[in-house]
């Protein structure tokens, strides 16, 4: 099993501090763990997709206007807008 956090950290350091391309940094970070770059990226993709599967309860997901990645509306949506003073 690959340590994905270590891979991501090592690749980021090599990319930003080492001045490498993202591809090169990811390749070297994967090789440091004895893997191919594609193998590690597939593991990351699987991890991330499993995290995104459950956004809210079933009742929430089926309620009108529910979007999992958008913050819910405040209870008091209609309120006076503050006046802006524009210098001319």
C-alpha cells in the first residue's frame, strides 16, 4: 500500500522548492515508494471518489435545492442591502 500523504507532500516539495515540473516531481515521489506514477495517481483517484460519495443525508440530498458542495442558504435570506458610498 502506498502512503498517499507522503507521496503528495514529497511531490509538492520537489515541485515548488525544487523547481521541477509536476509530472517529474510526481514520478520521483512515486519511485521513492517503489511505484509507478500512474499507480499512485489511480490510488488517489479511488480515495477521493470514495470520499465524495456521501454528501449529506438521504433526506437532504432529495430536498429541493440541495447541492452537496454549496453552502446552504442562511435562514434569513431577505435582508436590507447596505448602502455603498461611491466617491465621484
